[in-house]
C-alpha cells in the first residue's frame, strides 16, 4: 500500500476532491434548473403577454400570449428588436424601414434609474405582423441575470377599453350638448312667456285699472260702492306688481333693454332691498357687451350664486367681479359666510351648483367652486372664452 507521500496518492486526491465537489454542487444546480423551468412554465402559461429583452432591446423570450397578441410565434419573435412589435407612439413609424423599429422606451436603464427601478407604466402602440396597429398598456421592470440586465415587459391589449372610453366620451359630449340645448330652449320659452305676460296680460290689467278709475269718478256712486271700487283698484295694483315680478323672474327686462351690466346692477339693487348686506359689484360696462347666450348664462350664474348665498351662507359681505383678461372673461364671486364643504359639491340635491357648471361648460368655460382664503366663505372662479366678434363689440 502506498504511503501518504507517494506520487500516486497525490495524483488521485485532486480528482477525488473534484468529484466530491461536483456531487455537492449537483443538487443545487439541478434544483435551480427545475426552479427556472417552473418559472418559465408559469410565464408561458400566463394570460398576459410577457416579453423579456436585453439592454439592446433584443427579444430574448416571448410567451405564447405575446405571440398571439402580435400574430407571430415565440420562435419568430426571439432575436427581433422590440421596436418591431411595440411603438412608443405612431411617430416612430418613420424608422421601421431603417432600423427595424425604433426603441419604444429609449434608454431603458436611464428610465429605470429615474423611476427608482420600479415598474413603469407606459401607453404604447402595438404592431401585428400584418402591420395593423392597436393600443397597448404596458409595464416595465428589470432584474440581473448572470451579471447582465434583463428587462421584462408585460403588455395588454386595451382596444376594448379604449373603445369603451371613446364611447363614454361621445355620450358625455352628447349629454353636454343636450343640456346646453335644453338650457337654450328653456331661456327662449322664458323670454316668450315673459313677453306674453307683459304685452298681453299686463296691458289687459292696465286697461282694467283705467276703466276702474273712470267708474270711481262718477258722483252717483254710494260710499259702499266706492269702498268696493277702491279695494278692486288695490287688487289690480297687486296683480300688476306680481305680474311684473313673475315676468322679470322669467326674463329680466333690464337684460334686453340695457344689457348685462345694467341687469346685474338691477339684480344687486333688488337683493339689497331684501337683505342688509355689504355688496360690491366690480365691473366695467364695456367689458360686458356680450352676445345674448353669454349675457343670459352669466346673469343666471350670478343669480343662482346669490340665491345660494341667501339660503345657506349667512354672509355679511359679497363681492362679485367681472373683468376681461385677454380673450377671456374672468368672473369671481366671493362671500364671507359659512363656506362650502367638498362633499356638499357632489350632493345629488346640489342642482343649483350643477346648473352653474352646465352653463359654464356649455360655453366651453371652466369653473372652480371652493373655500375662499380671502373672505373666509365660498369662492367661485369662472373663466369664459370670448369669440372674436364679441371682443370687437366690447371695444366699440
């Protein structure tokens, strides 16, 4: 038997150690391969399209769902540039012939650094093998594999969702147009009824009062009859006053006879007759020479705001300012009352606020209702675009 120092033992010992080391490493390597196989099977069976790429955006692997999504095969997609299938937007179509698709994500490593290496959502455009385009929603994540960066992209076809959103947008636009049309029809009906009340019924009541005055002038009437005629005259005066008030609520005559500026001044005057409150109306008459649609909408908005202040605000000070800023009319309504909570803005019963919004949106304007940091109550900010012909009329 050779001793410890024999050359044969020294030659056999490294071979034995290597074999023992392989035996030790074989189970972990086998387990790792099995784990990778299970992970690959999960990816291949996933319902979402999953694509793995390297730092050059070359496709390393695509599961079956990705192949179906782009009308290709997993083997056919392997080795292709990602930009051949996924476009960041349609502007990248110009580079398809030159570079087989421009990279849809630019410098992926840089984008991941900017986002803290978290999954980053993108809105993309997909291209099938027949050239058909379709919208995608994707997320991007990164990992290290054998010292190299591997990026995983999960994409979903959002064609149905986009079509639904477009349909909802069309429905919303149609509802907005319908609301605007109904507002216009209602204002026209109000104008017509107010004119009929004033011209027909008003003239009739005025004629009756003249005839009643002639009857009272007869000397042969008895005292009881004079008292009755006096009472009838008082009822006629009350009826004429009520008729004027109803007609004015339907359509303020000041709006037709003097324009928006004088109509707002009359609205302020009537409000102050009913309430002792400090009310500032800041406006220039030249800024309020507008067409009938805008004049009526602004009047109704201010009227509704004053109604809400009177009912809910318990305010002691109101400021309403209307000023031209470039090609827009800025309207600010402020009070120092109780203010309004955010949840009150979305109540189903807040029809007045909804009506104000609809009038503003119907004129392609913007409106914001919230707390007022200056007076401590509620503040309404409105911006309405002005057409060129309206601006010309305002400067004349």
